[in-house]
C-alpha cells in the first residue's frame, strides 16, 4: 500500500516530506505530489490540483491510502474519484470535512471575507504572511526549516479560495479516518466522530506538526491505516 500525502495548496510538498521520509524509514511507501498548475505555476483551481496528483501517481500500481492535510483534505474525494487506482481509504489531517453530497467551500464564508481584505489585485499573499512572522516562528522554530517551507508558499488568486469543491457520489463509502492536530479543527474532528470515522488526536500538537514532528504523526497514520 502506498501513502499519498496531499499538502494544502496554501503550502508546499516540503510540509509532508518529513513524514514521507519517516514512512520510508519504517519500510512503507510514500508519495508527496506537488500541487502545481500548468507551467509550474500555483494551481488555478481544484481540477489542476487533481491533475497534479494523477500525474504524480502514473508509475504507481499498488493500492493507495490518500492522506490530506488542511486544504489538501478537501481535495481527497475528487482525487479518489479521478485516479485509476484502488483507493483503500482516506485520512483527513487537521482538515475540514467535505460534504457527503453537493459542494464544499474551500474557505468558510466568514474567513473568506477577512482574506479578501488581504488580497491585492485579487491575489492573496503567501499563507506564511497571513498571521505574522511570530506565528510562523512559533509553528516552525528552526529558522532553516521554516525558510524552506516558506519558499514553497506562493501567492494564490483569490478565486482559488472562492471556489467550491464537488463531492462525488459515494466518496465516503470508503473507510475514512481523522487526525486532529490543532484546536481550530476540533469541530471537524467531532463531525468525523459523528460519521463513525476513527479519530486520533496528538496532544500538544499544532497545525504544522506534520513538518516538525514526523514521528508521532507517522505513528498516528499507521494506526489509522485502513486494514
């Protein structure tokens, strides 16, 4: 089984790289697709993200478990629907939970209103600047590591955050699980529990724990791995 680690479009694949390395160290397989649009630019919409994952999995033939962090979690249903591989299950990591049917906004309406105030010419600055340098420093204390993560955080068109992502019919018929890292997603974790999913929480973790503490995150993913 191959772990496909999907990063949020607001960050880059380096966020998942430490966990991918830890999975490989433990004898597992892992792929971290880079969510880029045409010509290597930031993706224009969810479809370009799906295309990027599909391209990254061209040489994979084994069953996969899709793991999505933050905004990457919202993409899991459409990715599962698009790839020609057996998807064993979906694991959402500090992510909103997609609607069972219909569509899911990429960003909640209240938060989107705040983000519009940050946009310049309908383009949002990199995610690392949304909350100030002190927040990023708290999330990733190591300066070199933080700089590597920030380099991958690109400006995104406001239209990307305004989009709604469809929920393919029956997407949650597969085994689903949830890994909670931060207080901001406690309601999403509660939603996952109500749906009957397995839910794990890493005490004392934070949103970018996948980048700074790969061992406990990997432990949790292996416990949540569909059997």
